[in-house]
């Protein structure tokens, strides 16, 4: 205690030197109390949710469950979960909570219904044990979600569902995996940003690994890998906006797919990406509008009887597409572009300064090319 620092303490026996303070009720506990913060709570596998046995701000008197800690922490407070395995459904129901589960194993789903939630999960694993999405938003209107790190394994359900009631999400350095026949990551939130992520649908019947739902704009994906072992890497529903940079998107069907709904609009910018299909088209554009641009992208099909790009006949009139400084690898038995001419389709596809692995480039009134180079021996390096 304080007196011990002010007075000399001459030990009379050897045993006096070997006294170890107890962690609860002893010197360490007193030190922890002095340094305690009212803005942070701790959770540990040997903690307690019993009133009087936990103490806010004291790491030596932690809570037992994450939900109890969230209930006790003040608004804009920190919940620090110490190492171990925790099996519970986590409800982030307090404004501004900063949940740190780094190094932990979480078994159970999470959902939020408040704004300014931050989840730090570096070195953590989060595994689903329900028939619900592993992470989702509940009813209400929220802003500013941040997730950093973590391996999120949804087993046979959706990994993460960001609904339209959430605006502004930042997801970084996270891995999302599911064996679902459906969507691994579903984004309906405007201005969601994904960076340095890995997303994979492992099921051979997987539909979309990363899907933008209708009327979602301002979404960005950067420095990420998206894989669908049974369907499409990245899919865009009608009236959506996406910027995708320095990514690799692979699908059994399509690397990138846009909806077939007639009259839909898109805002699509792809830069320095690889879009690869093992069975059909690397890129399948059924519906496009004015602001669709591919720059320095590699677009590939590994099927000898498929084109690299499909430009569908459902395009709205006078909506153009630009490919610039791109490289295309089409099937040996097909053209680079698949396009069925539609006399009512006045859209134009501009192909500028691109490279092709074959000479059988499709020429129609709707495709205008300048500065293209035929390179039949260009190696495919992915």
C-alpha cells in the first residue's frame, strides 16, 4: 500500500523476501485500481459476471462474457477481450463501442444496431454456430462501422451482410470464408470500403463471393482476392456503383458479372485487376452505362470454347464502355469479345491500346478499337 513506499521495511527472515502479493485483494490489485479507467472493461475466461466480482477498468477483475462487458462499458468505451475461446452471440448494442478480440477464438455470430462500432480482430478466428449470417446489421439506421482483421468462417451461411440501413463501413485485413450456396459477402450499404481482404466461396455450387445488392453506390474494393469455386467472384445487381482496384477476382462462371435486368445502370471502374473464369467469361457485362471503364486489367477465360468478355444485348441504348491498356486471353476456339448485335443497341465499346492473345477479334459496328496489339505468344501469368 502507500505506507510501504514511505517507510523502511527491514525483513527479519528470508521468507519475508519471498512474499508474492495475491492478484486479487493484494498489491497487484491495488495497483490495477489506481490505474483503472472508467472507459475500458476487460473480459477473460476466468472472469465473472457476478456483481461485485468484476470491476470496470481492472484487468485483474474481468467479466466472463463479452455481452456483459458491452452492457457495462460506457458509450464510446473499450471492451478488451483477453485470449481464449468464447462461445456466445455478440450483440453490439452500445454506441461507439470499440471491441478488441485480437488473438481470441469466438464461436457465435455478431450483429450491430448502433453507430460508430469498431471491431479489432487481428489474429482472431470468428466461427459461426448458427443458421444466420456470421455478421450482420439489425433494424435501424447506423453509420461508421470498422472491422480490422480476423478470419471469419461462416461455415454454410453468409459471412457478412451489410444492409442498406448502414452507411459507411471500412473492412481491412480480414478473411471471409463460407461453404454457402449463396453470397459470402453481401453489400447493400453505401460507401463500404474493403481493403486487403480475402474472400472465398468454397462450395462448388457457390453463387457469388462478393455481391452488391440493388441501389448500392460508392462501394470500393482494393488490394483484395475474391474467389468463387462454383459461381462468380464479384457480382453487381442493378443500379449499383463499384470501384475495384488492384484485385484478383476468380469464378467458375465469371470473374465479374452484372445483372441481366434491362434498363439497369452501373457506375463501374476497374483498375489494375485480374478477372478470371475457369468455365465461361472473365467479364460478363449484361447491363452497362456511361461510366464503365477497365484500365490496365487482365481478363481471362480458361475455357477453350469461351470468349474473354461478353457484352450482352440487354444494354441500354447509348451507354458506352471503355477498355484501355488491358490484356485479354480468350479461348483458342473463340473470339475475344462475345456480342450479339442488336440494331436497337446504339452503345459503343471502345478498346484502346489493348493486347490480345489471338487474332480472331470480333468486329462489329458497336466495337471501336485503336492501338490494339495482337500478341499470340503472350504468356499468361496470374
